[in-house]
C-alpha cells in the first residue's frame, strides 16, 4: 500500500505542479532544443529535484531528526526555489522582450536601372544575437538544474519516514525509487507530449516573442508556487 501511495502521490504531485514541466516545455520551444536535449535536460533536472529530498530525508533518518524539523527545512527550500524561479523568469522575460523589439523585421526598397524596384526584409541584430544565444544556451540548463535541486518534493519525506520507523531500509529505498521513477516519468511524458503538440501549432506570428513568453510563463510558475501553494 505504501508503494502504491508513493506512485500515485508522485504522479498527481507532478501533474498538478506546473513548475515540474512548463519551464522545460517553454524553454525547449524558445531555445529550439531537439527532443533529445529536451528529454535529457528534463530528466537530469528531475533527478536533481527528487534526489535533493531523498538525500535530506536520508540525513534526517540517520541523525534522528524529527519530521517537523525536516518539513520546516523543506519549506525554506521551497520558498527559495520559488523566488529564484520568479527572478529567472522575470529576467528572461525582459531579455526576450528586448530581443523581440530589436529583431523586429523591416523592409528596404532598392531602385534599379529601368525603374525596377524590389524589397527585402531583414533584421540588423541577427548575427549579434546568435553569439549571445550560444552563450545562454549553455547556461540555461544549469540554471534550471540549480532551481530544481533547490525545489523540494514535499510529499516524499513523510513517505520515507514510515518505513524508516519500521527499521526497514529496503522499504525506504523502494519508496524513494518508486516515487522518483513515477515523478520523473510523469515529467518526461508531459514535457515531450506537450512539446510535440506545440510544434504542430501555427506559431510563426509569435515566434519572435518565444523567449519573452517563456520567461513570463516561468515567472508565473514561480509565483503560483510562492503565492498559491502549488
């Protein structure tokens, strides 16, 4: 029954927490990650997310720290992760908005001999922004990983404490494994299915604002955690 509870709680906890998948969906779309890269970034962040709470729970069990103290520490971690997510989303939104404004396409008209004219559309900052895109592409996954390591899996520690109280190390390991596998599997499933669905939508008109939209979405995820308790 405890393993069934771990699996069901891991699934619904992940599904009802948009911060578990929206950042990867939006950043993958904005940064044009391949599905393979989106998969691995999500998986590694999921491992860090679950692993942080597993390590904390194991330390608490080994030192005999009460569940109340561990939950207080988890709450502090959760608040910190939410504020970092808000800050990252806000900064990325501002950067994306400035990039969209600078990269607004415009036309130039050219007059040729014989009275023929033609126009072409381009942006002046395209080459310049590619340099910054490459730099941010290498940083962004690590920022997300840091945020997810900070973010706690609140239901996990109470689940670990019950088999620990029964002096069952195997039970502790099994509960942590089932919870982690289901949580990460749900994250991957939602991210990959949603990313594929978004790729089928006509997004050409808003493509220029993809980074700003991603930043705003991440910021709202952080706000939902901090102020709505999601």
